């Protein structure tokens, strides 16, 4: 997972995780591994009921 413990909560709206993803891809990390770290791993780690969009899940997107 990516971490945001070095930011004030008001600064998170400026795209902190997005910037970490862009930096990881720019340094040669596999884009799918980066997306997994940013999107899937936190949902699984915190055992959230939304976010994976698996079969029979309610839509939680726009």
C-alpha cells in the first residue's frame, strides 16, 4: 500500500496518492502493481465492503 501519514489531511485533496503512483510508474514499476498497491491492497487490508467491483457487488462508482 501507499502511505499518507506524512501529510496534513487538508493536503490529501491535492492528489498525494496520485503523485506516488505517478512517481512509482516513472521509476519503472509495473503500472498494474502500482494500481494494486493504490486501490486493491487497502480494500483487502482494511476488509472494506466496497471497492473491488466483483461479481454481484453493488455499483459504487459514478
